[in-house]
C-alpha cells in the first residue's frame, strides 16, 4: 500500500496474490432518473451514455463481453484474474429475475468478483439477497458501488440527483448485514460545494462500518447535458485544479485509515466533454495530489479522530 493512502491495485494484489483487472460489462438497463420515474434527463452532469465510455454494447451478451475483454487484456497484461464490472447506469434497476440472470452469466472461471454500480435508492433486501446467493453459489466476491457524489443534500437537489443523503444512509445500513464490500463515488468539486462539504462527505462515509472503498473524481462538463447548458450560460463556476488538489488532500486526511481509494481522479474522452480535468491527463492531477500530500507530510486518516465518542475520549486516558 502507498504510505500516504491505500491504493486499490495494491489491495487487489494483496487480496488475490496477483494483479486483477476489471472488465466493464453493459446490460440493457437504464435509470429511474431517465425513464420518467424520477425524471427524464437524468442527473445534470450525466451524458446520454452514462459513464460507459469504454464499454462494449449491451446488445452483446454478458458472456460475449467478458470473452472479448479477456481476449484483449490477457495477452497484453498476462492477467489471469478479473472482476466483472457492471458499470453503466443503474445495474439494479431491473427486475430481480433479470438481475439474477445477468449476475449468473458473469460468473465464469476467471472471474473472482462482481462489481455492481447502482444508486442508493435502487437497492433493497431482494437485490441484496440475490447478490448473497450468487456469492455463496459461485464463490465470487461482491462489491456494490453507490453513486453519492456529495453529502450536501442541497447540492444533490440542484444537480437533480433524484435522491438525497437519507437514501445513501439507508443503503449503507441495509448492506451492513451482508458479506459484501462497498465503494462510494464522490465528485469533489461540484459548483455549490465548499471545503466543508468535502470534509463532511469524507466523515459521513467513514462513519459507516460498511464503507470500504472510495472513488473520487472531478466534475466533467459532458456535452449536451444540463450542466453543459449552465456552463455555457455562465451560471456555474468551476474550481481550479489547485483547489481540487486541496480538497482531495483534505478528503484523504479525514477518511478512515483502513479504507481503500480506487482512484483520486477519473478520466473521460475529450470528444465527449467540454471540460475534463482542466485539460490535463488524469495522471498529472494524481501526481499533483501525491506531491501535495508529500509537501504537507500528511496521509490518509491523519484527521480521522472524530469517530467513537471524541468528546469523552479524555476520560479514557
């Protein structure tokens, strides 16, 4: 593990004894924020294809997608173990039977885990029990990835997220009873959020024993989205790369020390975005974060002293 924060690739190697690669999987799902249940245009930042820039088309079966991805990755990286990543849109937003069948189809010999991206308002005992059954029957590990974006419920309303903080709390409480890992997705620089929101988001996530992993990324302005309209009209102001780095460092400091960072910055194709990572490669932003952690001589969990009765700790000394 990195001495400043826990890195996902190192966690995977430690867990499985070798490198493990994620294989993106698309299924013909959608989102309650797109099909009219909650809305039709989706979240203000979300493009027409969701987050699946590297995905194969959902017209291919899950087995075909996994086979094609393994054929591409295995010779290049000499990989032998993989995680099937149900990435795009809301992967629990379909009938329980259909959900179950897609999971079963992904349980192939070289697949050691299934990662399921979803929304906090699209999970309940029925879907969790299906995941538990697949884990027990096929011997795969399960990771559920929740899109939270921010703990600021007012910002969640502004970006038309369709849920607030309460649904995330409910989902994380429900999942505590199951032998799964969770990952929480956070956008660190939404225009209405401050450093206080960044810190509070880290603290709320860290307070859940069921929180294990984190994905951070900056706000992309994806073409033809509501956010792109706001940006074009000058209705929102984006933070600088330096401010993003400052927030990432603070988030890391307030994050529970046992948690794992899947990433500190994401990436999106240039042709799909008006703005992404200040025109820099994602690795440059990551390197800036690493350099700032080193400069401040700080690390993950450095400021995680707020849990387990902080105010009465003096009586235990």
